[in-house]
């Protein structure tokens, strides 16, 4: 949390990473909070529940409203994300993924049910150009055809 004596000014031309890049769109974490509100939770009800049990960090009604209407430049801290998970009833993983998308423009893709080897391979392939991906796909498909023929 920033100290009172820290300079919190930002140049007028600095991008606001806390808001969505398209005008009229809402960031992913802001959207999760809005969805909780649309599902019937008031900001006050969320605030009453938004406490990280380990650290005692809370999210207050005004902070929740600000996250939806005018998100800050910096993402929430890990303790604040735990509080948001408690407040919205969403998993901590969902809160972290939404914060990463909103502030870092990073969209997580889960490979549930796969081991680390598969995750490493997919991560490696994800950074390749399209031409390389086509080559790898052809090799994988050829291997699969050969396995089927050997049965």
C-alpha cells in the first residue's frame, strides 16, 4: 500500500493500464466484480465479505466501486486479491487471472489434467510463428497416423 508521502502523480500522457484498452469496455477484474453485483450482491455486501483472513487486508465499498468505474493504474496486491475472492465468491485463481488480463494484458489458458511436460511443450509452441506451428502440427499428426496404423 502506498505511503502518504509517496508521489502518486502520473504524467498526463501515461497510459492507464488499469482500464480496458477499448473505449466503453470493462477490464476483466472489473467485470468479475460487476458480475457479482449483477448476480445480486451489493457493493456493501461484497465489502463486508472482502477480507483476507491471513493478513486482515480488506476491500471497502468505495474501493470496489472504483475498481468497476475507474480502476487504479496498479493491480491489487496478493492480499487484496484474496479479499476480492472472498468478497465476490469467486476463486482466487479466477481473480488472479482477471487481474493479469486487466493490468498485464495476459490471458491465462489452463491445461487441466496435463503434466508439466505437456505444459512446457505447449508454452514453447505458443511463442512460435504460424509457419513453425504448421510444421509441428504436421509432425504430430503424422506420428498419430503412424501409431494408429501400428495397432
